DNA sequence: CATATTCCTATCATATCACATGGAAATTAA
DNA sequence: TTAATTTCCATGTGATATGATAGGAATATG
C-alpha cells in the first residue's frame, strides 16, 4: 500500500477543519467524533501538521486547531509529505536516489523516476478546495 | 513504499531473460548471480511469474526459465500485478472499493480512484521492450 | 482554582517483507 | 540405470513499519 491511513486521516482532518468554515479553534475531540477515528491516533497525526505549519493549535479551554491558509492553498502533496514516511514509490528513490548504488547503470531506474514524477505531479496539482468541491459542489473556502 | 523489492526483482528477472535473447532455458542460478540477488528469494518470485504464464520453466539438466512472448508484449503492469500483493495506492480501493463502507459518501474516494487510474495507466503503457531500449538504445526483442 | 484541551513520550500488537531451510519431483547426460 | 542438475513446493524467521493505545505535563479560560 502506498498511502497509509496516517496520510488519509490527515487529509480528512484538513477537510473537516475546512468544512467547519470557522475562525474559532476546533477541538480535536469533535473532529475525532465526526470522523469516527480514535482521538489519540489523530493526535499524533495532527501534531505533524502543526509542526509543518499547515494548521495551528491552541491549548486550554476554547482551544483546538484551525487552518492557517485558505484551502485552495493546500495541495494534497503538502499534507501527505508531512504525514507519510515516504512518498517515493520505490526504495531506490529515497534520499534522492543515493539509496541505490546501481542507480547509474540500472535499466529500471529512469522508469521509477518517471513514475515518481507522475505521482508527485498528480498530488501537487490538487488542492484541498478541489476535494471539497468535488463532492459538494459548494465552496467552503474563504 | 509502493512497489516492494519483490516487484522490482520480478522486472529485473524479466529484463535479464530478455537480454539473454535465447531460445534456450536460462537457469535461475545464472540470473541470481548476474543480478546479485539471493537465488532462493528469486525462486519464490519467478514461481509467480510461471503461474501467471509470463514465463515457462523446465526442470532437470538443461532446464531453467524462458519468456513466452516478445518483450514488447509484456507491460510492466502485467509483471507487477502478479508479484505485488496489491497495486492499489490506498486500502479503500482494494476489492473494487468494497473494502470501505464510507466509499459512497467519502470526499476523498474519487480522488484516490483518479490516482489509481493515473498509476495503472502509467504502468500499463510501458512494456519490457521500453525498459530495454531506454538504457541501451538497442533492441533485444525478436 | 477547576476544567478543558493541546502537547510530549512511551509502549504494544500485528502484518508484511526479505530471505532462508529442507527437501520432493522431474529431466537429461553419462 | 545412475548421477547430476534444476525446477517445484511448503514452511520458518528476524527486522521493520503500521496502526494504534496510555499516561501525564503544559497551558489557557472562566
């Protein structure tokens, strides 16, 4: 499997935040209930999104999380690259291809590179706004 | 990681067989030595290729494996679909999307389906012959 | 202060991966 | 026929990633 639940849940968190369409902080508890996912697991995921500056969090009463940008300004790639351990389709491509010493002579290496580019382009040409519109027809974004 | 060593090794086996450009059976021992991969591991991989009718094997002295078709008639998809446990980029898409009960309402499902199609198209539009030519400029195929 | 909520650091069960071991069956050459 | 070769078949194993869970410290509100 390429994209793990971790990355998929991250996208669902972002969609949920966008759908609330609020300038208030949204408690993770609410997101976990709506999405029917363990709050503790979501916690570890949204932490990565905070560190990656995709969302911001505030502690204490009235705290929670909120988006930092408009949803058309988040690409799916932005979200996945933070939450997935690797977006390379093959191990040869990790660490800029330093991982494989056969890279220079390998007959399959250019092929994997092309596959990687194809996937990366696909993921970085879609925004959070695209996902919202795709299903609702509406526009939740500011 | 998306494509495991299993699938990558399978492609290297197929390339190796094509490069021998022979109507004789090629012993797996030779392939393992040339590719510097454990023969026993390759054995379990090439078994899947035999069962999938991509190659044929013969036992005993003078035995080995050989391709059944011209290499322009093998797509990379053909090879990977046999050797990888799943080519679906996300779990939601396994078993024709039956795996996920949220599929009908999920805002991300159409997106994953598109990603899957993009990848599948990429993999099924390249043949073994393409990989051989890409690196050597020559044509090993009949 | 009491409560809500994020942050931080562990731990754990399960599955998959990459590979190894041990042999049975078949084919050919001598 | 015998020995050598080689595919076929089943099962075992250590390492790693994944998908969680647990407990508590820090911080903000009222």
